[in-house]
C-alpha cells in the first residue's frame, strides 16, 4: 500500500507543478505530461487486477487473460515518458532547468509505476512457471516495451490503435517486418532501450530486496 501512496503523491505533485508552470508562464506546452502520466498508471491498474485474480485462485478465464493483454499493451506507456525529454532539445528557454526537472519527475514516476506492475506480473509468472521463467518474462517484457516505445516515438502509434485501427496497424507492422532496414532506429533503439529497461528493473529489484546486516556484538 505504501508504494502506491508514494506513487500517487508523486503524481499529484507532478500535475500540480505542471499547473503552476502554466500559471507562471502562461505556456500550456507541458500539460501533455499529465495525459502521459495517466497512461502510465494503466499498466499498474491492470497488473493489480491480474495479481488479485491469480491469488483468488483464478488460473484461466477471459477476464484474467484480458487484463494481462491490456497490461502488456499499455506497459510501454510507463517508461515512454523518458522519451519526452526530446521536447527540451527544440530550443533553449529561460525555464530549461525547471522543465528538465519536471519531465524527469514525471518520467521517474512513470518508470516506477511500470516497475511495480512488472514486479506484480513477474510474481504471478514465477508462482505459475518458476523463478527462471519469471526472469525470462521480464526480459521479454523489456524488449516488447522498448519496441512499443519505438512505435510511439518514431512511428507515432498509440496503444489503443491496435484496437481502434487494427487494419492500419497490421499493415504498418507488415511493412516493418518486410522492410526492417528502412529505418536504422528499428533495431538499434529497441535493443538499447530494452537494455536500459531491464537493467533499471534489475537495479530496483535488487534495492527492494536488500536485507539489513545484523550488528556484530563486541
């Protein structure tokens, strides 16, 4: 419960800072971060649903698999906010460092939302298939997320386009599969970002599993 409250507090503060920036500068430019932050919460909501149904003994069923599919579909939105740093390179402004701090705060919150959702899903996979399968799942999720972020940042596809525009999305994926070298970022960006996501998850996982050393009596 405490991690959720901390993430909720960080989200509220992030949105409040966005509003404050609008009031001070009369510039609405970075309000899109609030929408991206909302999207970053969705994977955690879906993961909580999967985790709850799993521990209620539900092994199969369309609701469980539906929530798991939605989780995977929206997972890239959590770390995607890091790529919003690109907006800071458009031109140097008097509020550059303020904007940098704001984007990093929201990006870190989104990343941690994704971490908690991944942790919940990994626990479900590990309990069903074993500890090793849980880590294979994390590596696969990092790769899928990185590719999803590539689709969003470079090709401007959204998570809901898979449902709202399935034919156009399938056509785009078919073109990408048959012409993988048409864009050099197709392979390079997902590979590097997947590495970033996996190592970030690994470090946070290690930190959450620290055990205080017992004090040696003299």
